[in-house]
C-alpha cells in the first residue's frame, strides 16, 4: 500500500507532465514506425 500511495502522490504532482510525455512518446514512436514502413515499402 505504501508504494501505491507514493505512486498516487507522484501522479498527483506530475500528472500533466507524465501524460504529455506519454503522448509525445507515442506520437514519436508511431511517426518513426510509419517512416520506416514507408521506406521499406518503397525501397526495392
């Protein structure tokens, strides 16, 4: 329970930052995957 409370406090204090970092990470990963897939699809 102690770790859960610490995690809850961290999310309360860093919620927006963590959400923004997660969204940026997902967008970056998707864009890289799309670029790599497109290159492999076009390359002979």
